[in-house]
C-alpha cells in the first residue's frame, strides 16, 4: 500500500476510535489544545489532498472526466466550484509557489491563508520581475504567522510596498488606473417600475461615484447640528413606532428617503438641456383635482419604457413647493388653463431669509437644521398662496410630506411652529 493511502487509512481509523467520545468532560486546557492540534491536522490533511489532486489527472482521464476537479465533484459529492478552486490552488502549490507549498505542508500556513497568498502573488504583474514576485511570496508566508486571511488580503494588495517600495507607487498608479477603466466599462444603471407604486433602481458604479453618493445621502439621513449633536431625520416620537404598513424605520429606508431629498435639492438650471428646456418634470392634472385632497396627476415627459407616468395630486402639490415641476392645469373640457412657471419657487434670497428666521424645521419639537429643510407654502400654491416669506415656513422632508398628507391636519401655534395631528 502506498504511504499516502496508509496515512489516510490511519487518520480515518484514529478518528473512528474517538467518534463516541464526549468532549464535554475535557478540561479547558485540553479543549484548547485539541482545537489547535485538530486545526493543524485539518490543514495538513487538506494540503496532502491538494498535493494528490495536482498529480491525479490520469485518474480523471481514465474515467473520461475533463479534470480531476469534475471527477472529485462527481465522486466526492462536492460543489464543482469548490473542487475547481481546490485544483487551481493545488496546481499553484505544485508548480509555481514552492515557498507557499512548504509553509502549508509544515502547518505554518492554513489553506485559507494559502488561497489569499496565492491570489495576491498572482495579481502582481510579470513586469516587476521574478525576484520581486518570489520575495512577495516569501514575505506573505512570513506574515501568515501573525495575520488571519482577512488581514493577509489587505497586506497582499500592498505587498509590493514592502518588498519593492521604489516600484510600488508606479505600479499602484497603474493598478488604480486599470481598476477605474474596468469600473467605467462595467458601470450600469437600470430603472424599472414594479407596478405597485415603487421602482427598482439597480446600479453598478465606480467606487468614486458610490463614495460621493454615500457622502451626500449620509448628510441627509444623519445631519450634524452646529452644537455637534447628531439628529436623525426621523422624529424622536416616531423612531420606535412601526409605519402604517407595520414596518420599522430602518437605516436603508432613511437612505432611500435621503435619496429623494437629494434629487429634490438639485438645481435644474445646472442640469443638461432636456427636450429643448432645462430638465423639468411636466405634470398634467385637472383644476378640480389640484384643489382636492385626492386625485391623480399625469407625468407627461418621462422616458419611454420607464413604466411610471402617474403620481397622486397630493404629491404634485408637495412638489410644487420645491421641485422644478411645471404643472399644466386643465379645464373641464381638457383645455389648458395655465402652465406654471418657476417663479412660484422660492428664490435663493428667500431661502437664506427663511434659514435666518426659522433656523430649524418649524414642525413642533423638530430640530432638523434649516439647511436640510424645504420651503413650504402655508397657503398652498395650488390655492393661490403667494411665494413670499409671510406664506412660508421651513419643514424637513418628513414634515413636508406630512403637510401634504390628507391624513393630517396642520395648525399654527402662537410662536409660529406648526403642529400636526392625525385626522379622526
């Protein structure tokens, strides 16, 4: 019998001899020693299996399998992807990474660490030279004594800085440029209406774009006040209460609300020309609908295929306060009675004056800074309300939605704050 088969049978027999042993009765020191010893045995056994895999191509050919990985997946009932990954590591240890292979055989490097080290060395470009690649392999094997696979992966991405610092900056610049080029080629964004009032936005974007968006959204979802205190955009009284649909207000939901706020604060005059005019949303609604609590408005200039073309009249009235929508109001026979203009929006000077006057959201008890709030028409624009300071108040996004929610009444207190209460 070949020594490898003999060892496999001996290990199997030894394990069978303790299959009925209960480790509960081991001392703490015995358990600790057993765990570390078994981890070393497991790693060395895995290394031996990989060594055999690297030389077992003839076993696969004898049964007509494409590779020993597919043979092992079939006979060993393991995932093909796992078997293929094992074969790649086995071939690397057998043919390309002698230092790493020795570290694994001697128990100094675990299989998980070996995968990370092999991947890190593989990513080094051939132009750095064989001596640098071998130095990187040796250094990572040394670092495995003190670092887990996660830390090794981080060190592996900067290993060139350790073994060849003079070349590192140039290669790092090339690596980042290649990564940015690939990210630019791979970026995708899809918008698809789900038909239930929500739309799924799926995106793969470059890291820089994601970081920029994340910074903006966190600014909206977790604004920091001048005194250094952090305030949530969710009312303190509502933070622990479920919504009308029984859902908690989670951080992902806050981020989604922040995304809406971000879009509503964009300056349309700085956006590209769209259909011959600055980017606006054209909303059509009957005059009676504009005045009523309920109703539906039609979005006329959405992109074909997006799948969304209607919003509630309440949403249209709210957007009329802050967003660059142009409401086309129709009479009873469908004739155009009026096409609104951007003059109904508060100017920058008015916004600055409101920020000085109100300071924060004017909803009772709300401390969201005025810089994160929106200008609201106390008498709705749709009901003839003027766009001036006497008819304006700052409201955070949540309270601005509530101001246009038919389920709430709004009252002005003596100090100018606004009190909301649900209608009965």
